[in-house]
C-alpha cells in the first residue's frame, strides 16, 4: 500500500516536534510546514520567527523529513489582526488564537498542505478527534491542563476532515520526555504564551502602535473619581493588576474593573465587593456547531467562558441559527464580551460562539 503523506505544522516548539516524530514512527511520510504569520520585529528589534525556523530546520534534519516555509502574513493581517483591532476599538476583549486556528491554520495552511500532496494534515494541539461515519468530532485531550479544544471551537466539518492530533493521549510531561530521549533540540524550549504569532512582547506598548490611547476617568459605581485610566482598551473585566489604585480609601484592598463605558470613556471599578462582576447568563452570537446543530432548542451541557476555567453547568437556549441565551447553573465572575463561550458534552467539544453581553 502506498505510504500516506502527512503535512504537519511545525512551529519550532516541542509539541509540534514530538507530533512529527510520532507520525514518522507510525509509518507516515511526514512533511514539515512552518508558517510565518507576522513580519514585524518586537521592541528589541527581534523577530522570534527566525529563531523558531532555525529550530524547525534542526528538528527536520534530525527526523530526516523535508520542510517548507510559507508566508501567511497578509492573510493573518486581513483575517485575524484587523478583527482583533476592531474588537479592542469597540471596548471588547477578543481571542485572536481562536480566529488564527479557523482562518489560518485550518484555512490557507490546509490548502497549501494539499498542494504539497498531503493525505492528512496534523498539528501539535492537545486535543483528540474521531472520524466516524463521515462525521468529525472534536474531543478533549488526555492532559486536561493542556487541552486546547477551547481554541478550536470555531472549526467546521470540512476543516476537520483529514486532521490528525498525535498528542491527544499524551501528558505534557510525556511529550517533554519523548523529546529529550530522542535528542530533539526543542526538548527544553519554553512554551510560548503570547498572543498567536505576536509573541510575548509588552502588550500595552504593542497595542499603542495601532490604536491611539485615550486616557479618562476611573470611577467607582457610586460615581467617586479614584484615578485615571490609560485607555479603555488596556483593561478587561475582573482585572486587578495595573490599576495603580492600591492606596485609595486608606486601606490595602483589591480594586478590580467592573464596567467599561465606551461612550463616556469611563472605567468603573469596585473595591472588595465582587457582586457587580457576577452574572446569571450571557448572550452568545456566531455559534459554530462542530458536528451539527442540536435537534433540541434547549440543551443542558457544560461550558467554558474563558480558557483557564473549569467547565460550568449551563442551559443553552437557541434564539436563532447562530445565537443563544446561555443561563448558568451558578453565577459566574467577569463574563467578558468578545471572549468565547465553548460548549461540551462529556469528552466532546460541541462548538462555541462569541459572548455579546452578560445578564
């Protein structure tokens, strides 16, 4: 039987390196593809993509696999970054990593991989997938702490077709151990935690290059002025750090953001009392149903309202083809417009949508 070809997205990190190694051991013809999605240097004049590509070369040489580089910077700017800026301009907090997966990694990347002769494409994401009866289901990874289904909630059936996730049954510690044992140069490389392809630079400074900051008043919900903000786009609901309000009210206490008033350029904060941050539900738009839209109009399931959160019990009532009213079993803190509500039933990720507002 002819050897099947897998084109894997190599990022220069340990996860995709080990994924490539595993695929090779499974008997596939593996081809590495490095995506360059961002062309600007950071504040130190460094382009981390150059270093990452050097790691891709080293890993590919060790594994004896061919590798290619492709530039998707224009598509990234058009499809991801422009949306990212528009959301911040509107006072919301977007999640560009979700869009990057839908619009780049499983879009132009997949098309390019097919041109390279791919039978399958693969990535180093921590998640599982099943392809049964022509239906592609997105499943949680064994490593719950690293599971990345949240970031893939907008993928469609055509995008998931022919996709492999080699790390689905491995813990991160096992991945590191395999890399070390195999002599991969990325074995001890630190995980990237910055925004998708923008990296770990000073975020406030970075945003300032694109959106002019408009300083304004910081008020309590009672209307007392307690400080000045640097621009509403730099703050998110529930935020505690970076408010510079430590000594106000004559006591050390936790201040946090509870509301942003875009029309009047006012940031509202609360001191100690978290109740203004709690909500009973939210409205969600742009819902993507991964396997299919549920037959029932009302669905009891679990949801994540941000990535680093335990699943919460919710009821999802569809109010339109891609809209829903989501009611929480227990009040939730700092539900943030622009972020994603991602729905789960057991081990399966059902899809998700954009949080519009909390109620």
